[in-house]
């Protein structure tokens, strides 16, 4: 094989690799939502959850947002996966410790969809409030409470209000 042919093949190979890379990137971008399926707030790595409401699966910005949605829609909610607030790792929702009623804000409200949120502000209601933070370890939930206040809830307690009406 001539040197020219070799270079040609190498270039072709690189181009194909680049195209595959772009394809994969676009696939990932398409598959991974960036906004909450209910309130369109940006999804945060440590708070995002996967939930099922009325049989429809979506990603939500925080567990509380999904609970609010389920209350408003009068449909039961099921947590499929939640993230540990300390590590952003996916954890089993049934095993997690949820901290609610703390002073910490789960979702950043400022500068996000102010127009859409105006109505909510006027009513002093925020669908993500009080925020629910999930933790894999009880000690970490307790450390969070020592800093921000709040109380530990089990998954049943967190969803209880939503699913018993
Ligand atoms: Zn949301």
C-alpha cells in the first residue's frame, strides 16, 4: 500500500470516527432531558428524579415538584429513581431519607421563567417548596438538617399526602 493511500485511509477513518462521535453526542442530548417535565426548571444533577404520574414517566427537578404535580392532577405518583443530594448518585427511592421543610431551597427560582412563575409568586405558592432532598445515608440527612433545619421523611411519608386522597 502506498503512503498516500495509507494517509487517505487514516483520514477517512478519522472522519468516520468524528461522525460517530457527533451522532452519539446528539443521541445523548436528545435522550437526556435538561428541563423538568412539569415546571421546566433546569434539572440539577443532585436533585433530579424520575417519576411516574398516572402511568407517564418523566424527569422532574426535585421530588417535591412531582408530589405537587400529582396533587394538582389527582393522580398517584411513583418515584422511579432519586439522586443522593450529597453525591448525585442514583439511589433507590424506597431506601432514601427525604428532608422536607428545611430552609434550603431545592430549586433556584430567580431568573428562571419569571413570566410563567408570576402567577405562582402572587399566590405565594411554589410547587417545589418545601423542597425535598434525598439522601442515601441517614447521617448525611441529619447533617443537612443541622445546617438547614427540616425533618426526615420516608418515601411513604413524602408521597403519603399525594397518594391518599
Ligand atoms: Zn419541576
